């Protein structure tokens, strides 16, 4: 028999009795299970007419059910740290793979791309298309550096997570809050892709550039070509790369200051590369900022509330005879 509870801090399953194991979840676990379950329901419900919706529903369901299964295994085998590590970092494969399974949901919610509207907003705000203007002034060697920074999107979130996890063995509030903030950002970001699908300047404004691809020396042709055939391309608004990078920078500044200074310049290069590489409109970056502020504020509030509940529960659990009387 298992006892289920949500808590902050390192998951340390404790045996309540000879046949009862305590199964604990991090706050981000609930976000992942709810988001993946809703996505699976959408694929077998209103989006079932879209090709591959059944397959994608099974993939979302696997991620939704895989997490509680891992937590139960962790409680059953507390001396196997690898199980706990896989469960604690479950967000990373979900965010990487689920991005490519959004097609059926977006086709159901909003099958028409909104690039024309985003172009019009940029034109009204700035008077020109920033990605087009940058393509005429950035030299090829600089594009190589910026494209390398752009691919740091796959590295920095993982490195900060490993750093925070290893520093406190997963028990520091920073690790939990970081994962929660990142999970909330990705969830809202993927929902926004469904509401405002767009393919970006590299496709929609291809005739405005000097050539079909970003010009570079060595790295740019290779790295840019790898982004030409992703599983899902209507992922511009708001900029996920910008949002994730800002979240990582915020939590690095709060909980890993030295790590923050190491990643600051590459992180700023990543954000700038979203425009220079023709991936995003300027409004995509602008709208990522309030989203980041909302999710980090929400993660902070939820984390503080969870810690307060843990303190109160700990106080209530002190035996009466353990209280020192004057």
C-alpha cells in the first residue's frame, strides 16, 4: 500500500510501515502530469481527426503516467538513486519531445498561421522587420558565433539543473522552484503556440532576404540546416528560446551567481540569435518577457506556500512528550 503526498525538497521515500511506502511528488510533477494528460485527451477527443493524433496521444499518455510510475518505483526501491534522478529530471525529455507532438492540437485549435499579423505588429512598433535588417549588417563570422549560442538552448537549462541538484542533492529550494518555473513556462508557451501559430521570418519573409539561408563561414550552414526540418515549425509566438533563457538566467542569478556570470554573454547571444537567425519576429521576444515574469512569480509563490505547509506539518508532527517544558 502506498501513501501519496506532494512536497518540496529532495524526494526521500520513507517507509511508513512494513507494507506502506511514502510516494512523494515535486510541484512540477503535477504540472507535467496535468499538461500531458490534457494534451492526450485533446488528441483522442476534438483533435482525433488530425493525422497522427492517436500516436501522439499515446506519447503524451506515456509521459503523464510514466512520472507516477517512476515515483512509485522510487518509493519501492529507495536505495536506487538513478530512479530518483530520472524522475526529478522528467521535465527535460517531456519538453524536448512533446514540442514535436503539438501538430494535432494546433490544427484543432487554430489551423491558420498568424505570421501576417505578427509582421504587421513589428512594422507598426519598429517601422521595419528587424530580422531582415540584421541579415544585411551581421558578418558571416558573427553568425557562426550567434548560431552556436542559439544551440545553447539545449545545454543551459540542463547544466543549471544539474548544478542546483548536485549542490544540494536535490534538497535545495532553488532546484524545486527552478523546475517549477521552467515547467510552467513551457506549459504556457506550448499553449500559446496553439493560439498564435507562426512559422517565423525564415519561411514567411524568405523573399525579403538576400538568400534562403543565413550566411556564415563554417558552423552556420550546418547548424541552420538542422533547423530546417523539425517535427513542428509553428512555434514562434512567444519566443520559447528567449523565455527559457531568461528563466535560466533569473534562477542562476538567485541561486548560482557564479554560474550566472559564466552564462550571461552566451545567453544574451542566444536571445539575439533568435532575430539574427531569422527564427523570430521582435514581438515574439517582447511578449516572452511578461510570460517569464508571470511564471517566475507564480513559481515563487507556490514554492513559498509549499515550504510553509511543510513547516506547519513538521510542527504538528512533534510528539507531545518531546516538548521541553520550563
